[in-house]
């Protein structure tokens, strides 16, 4: 579904990603882990089409197409969804208005009729319940005055409504208390499907206790330094990220990715 | 360089003097010597002051050249015929409606029979003829006119509305004053006098609209006097074409514990200027000044507000927002004066501007003068573009770039509409804002 080859990304001429490779198939859940500042959000934002990052080399193919050639809205309509690490507040725009506009933009793109108000509300209510969210949040401005946890839930609510083919969740687990984490994890888990791929970007292994990934990748110094099965997350938790760097020094080499047994 | 300019200005003043002399003996109340004298004196004052120049501090960013060069004519009455359905489309449902066409009251198009006892509404032209006691005092002294435009207005005023709310009178429905201009090259001078006796309460919509593509100059003055505990909400709505000019003054005087709320929604003209002055003259008086200006194309919109805290324990709140597109130009000058002895004054002023194009321009200036020590005063002014994070967030949800920008622009402006309590006006304003968006938005759910 997604294939990233030798991706190099800079911001303001400062290289952040250099030579990142990653392949994700439909039905898979991948975790991308790494220390703060390793470029996880950069990767997520580049995949969603943020233009403040410059791709200097490499390519990204999504469902056989050149992803980087598409503007962000086209990517969204083609089924890519990014849950933001820092969801943006939009004063003056009601949450429900955004949800409806987003869903209808997708439906229109797929040649489907727009949902009428009743059907739409029924659908949103169903997803709200899944996320344990209060209906009042629908009528508040997008993310404005939401608590940290409410913002993260709101991202997953949008995902549950838009039913993407490829979901990229950028630290959706951070800042959540244990109850909220459980709700969010259940929401993600319920989205698991043979037609869908999910990339969980996370700093901690916590979320992965609830949503067990098929593959775990460690991002370090702008590339995937290490890939493995779910056990890699626990190993990282035990040994810390410095361990990955030590392994890199021990076995350097362009384009090599270390493998550990899972 | 200066010589030809001032010659033009002198010519422009003389043009209005000639026009004034031409129609002087046809103006309402011409048979009253005191009024004829007032008009002459006012005209003389106008000639002395002359049109303001860019050198004048209050007109630094606003050139009145479109007025000087417009060769506008004066007329005591109008022969214009206006379509009833055109008025119907503009009238706010449920409001008491007072229609003025080219500066003259048209009773036929108005609808004021549902006004309750205690509320009287008379055309100024009728009052000038009738000459009731106290009218001269209400029109004020020539020396007190704050600007050349105010003096010109007093000399040339043809009509306007006089509203009197007796003690304790509370209007449920708003009064909609609809000023429509139709005749090409016409200068319209209207004067409105609103008097709210103690404990009275009303909402007044002053709505100036041009029709078609005719070039008009409106010079209007509205005086509002609020007695103790009176409440007046005054909405001003200005929508004229790019060949027209609009100069407006609103002067409100507030007695103790009274409350005045003013909003100014300006869609602009070649030149639109509004001076809003509020005198907090009684302890515990409160005012709220809201404004939204939307210059695009080559429109120019200038707001000068002035709030005088003359007495203790008064509160003023001011929020003005601007959306500037094309080569539109905006000016906001918010002056706040806290006079000695006005202790416990509480004042906050905010001006926020959204620049949508490289050619659009805004000059914003807060002017705080504080002569008392136990006061709470704040001000803030911002000028910025649409937030890139917000645009990206919306696009990442499938909204195209133009829709995302239109939505964010709408949201910025709509805040000012949501503050309007009158649903019919909110709806009207909402429609107007949408016409100024670069892209149409589907109806809100
Ligand atoms: N907009 C930006 N401008 C400048 N530097 C940036 C920007 N975004 C990210 N960076 C830098 O890129 C690096 C990677 O950041 P980020 O992708 O946010 O890491 P992570 O999500 O893994 O914590 C950091 O050094 C960060 O400071
Ligand atoms: Mg991050």
C-alpha cells in the first residue's frame, strides 16, 4: 500500500530525514518509534503533504501512485488520514461542520451522494459513543478549549468517521491518562481491517500493549535504524534508545537496517 | 505641489458653497430665521475649516479626494422612484421600518404603526417645519461641530429620523432605518436624533445602502442621548458601491448606569469613514463598540472611535476586526481618554486584522490617554495572514485550499456577527459576508 524509498527531507535547508525506507501493506499495523527530535512527526507530516518540509530525494508510492505529487486534500480523499500530534485549534468553525465537510469531500471524490443531515448525525453519534465523547463537543469550535485528551479523542473520532485506507497516528497516546489511553486504543483496534494499514508513531511502548503491531521500526538520525516484531518495542523500553545508536556505531553501513529476532 | 492641491480643495469647498446657495431656500424649515441662521453659520464654519487633508492627524491615512473631485450636487427633495420589492428585500422582518430615499423620508415605504405608546418617531424634515421647543438645542452649537463634515451636514441636512423614547418605554422589535441612495452624483445629508429617557430601551439599525452603480456621497450624523439606565443598541450597516463615498458620525452621550452598544459593519465604498464618539458622562455607564470592516478591490474603510471616560466606574469594551483583500485599505484609530477623576474606569480595546492579499493595507493605532490612577485599561492590535497550520489541518481532512481559506476567513469575520443579538440582522450580515468570500461555502449544518 505504502512504499517509501530513500526519502530525504529538509526544513529550512536543515536535513531531518536522510535515506528512510519503509514498506507497509494493507492489513498491517506498523509502529514507528524513536527518541524526541528523531523525525517521526516530520515523516508523518510529509506523508500528509505538509509543504513546509522539502523532499530533496527519494520517492513515496501509495497504492501504486506517486504520493508526493498530490496536494494534501487529494491524499486525504484518496484515503490517507493523519492524526496530528498537536491537533490544531480552529476558532469559529464548529467541530460538526468540519466533520461533515470532510466526509462529504471524501464522498464526492468517490462519486457518492452527500449524506443528509439525519444520516450524518446518526453516523457521528455512533462514532462518538465509540470514543466515549460528549455530543456537546460537536458544537464547539474545532479543538478550541478541548483538553489534551479530548483533542486526541477528537482525532480518532475523525478517523473513525472518515474510514481511511492508511491511517498515520502521530503520538496519539501521549498525554493521555490510562483510561483515555484504553478508549483511544480500543478506537484504533476497532479500525484494524484487512483493507487498512495503520502507522502508529509513538515515543513509548505503552500504546503497543493494547494495539499490538505487526512490525516495529526505530527511527534514529533520520532513517530507520532498526526493524523487528512486537518484541522490539519491549526491548527498547528496557534498553532505551541509546542502545540503538550504539548498535548503529557497531554496525554502520549505508541503507542497512538491523534486524532483531522477535 | 501644494498650491494646485489647495486650489482644488478651495474649489471643492466653493462647489459645495454654490450648491448650498442654490438650494438654500428650498431646504426644510427655511421660514425659521434661527434655522436659516444656523445653516449659514454652519456653512461658514465649513468654509473656514475646509476639507481635511492628509496633514490633519485624524485624516492621515484617508484622502477625501473622491469627495472633493466628485462634483456632487445637493437636492432638497428627490424625484426618485424606488421599487417596493427592492425595499422589501432589504427590510428586516418584524422591524419598525423607516425608509429614506436620497435623503428624504418616504412614509409610503415605511411601516411604523406597530410602535408602542411612549415611542415617537418623526422625520426631521417635519420637525424642522414644526419647530418644536428644544429642537434648536438638540441641533447643537456650530462651534461644537467636531469636523468640517459635521458643519456641512448641519448646513445641508434635509431629513433624518427623530426618535423619542419616553421614560420606561421598551421596544421589543428593532427600528430599522433604511437609507437608500439612487440618484447619480447626489450628496445626501441626513441627521438623526435619538433620545432615550430613563429606563427606556431600544435597538436601532442604521442601514446605508446604495443601489446599482450610481455615484453618491452620504454625509450623515446621528446623535444619541441616553438618560439614566437607558439601553440603546445601535447597529450601523454600510454597503455602497465603489463609486460612492460615505462619511458618518455617531455621537453618543451616556448618563449614569446607562448602556450603549454600537456595532459598525462596513462593506465599504470608494471611501467610507465612520467617527464613533462615546461620552461616558454618568457614573457606572457602560459601552460596547464592535466593528467589522471588509475592504476589497480598491475600497477604503476608515473607523475612528473615541471613548471619553468622564465619570468614575464606567466600563468600555471595544472589538474591531478587519478582513482586507485585493488592494483594499483599512484604517482603525481607537482613542480612549480617561479623564481626571474617572476612577475605577475599566476599558479594553482590541483590533484584529486579517490580510488576504499582498496589496491590502491596514493602519491601526490605539491611542490611550489616561489621567486617572485607579483604572484598568488594556489594548491589543494584531495584523496577520491566515494561519498555515489551520489551512493545512483543514486540507489534510480533504477540504481544498480555496475552501479552507474561505472557511477560515468566514470564521474570523463571523465572530462579529455572532455577537449581534438580533437574529434577522445576523442572517442578513451572514449573507453579506459570504458574498465577500473568495469561494462559496456550503450551508452550515
Ligand atoms: N518546522 C520546523 N522548523 C525547523 N525545524 C524543525 C521543524 N519541524 C521539525 N524540526 C526539527 O526536525 C527534527 C525532527 O523533528 P520531529 O519530526 O518533530 O521529531 P519527533 O516527532 O520525532 O519528535 C527536530 O530537530 C526538530 O527540531
Ligand atoms: Mg513528534
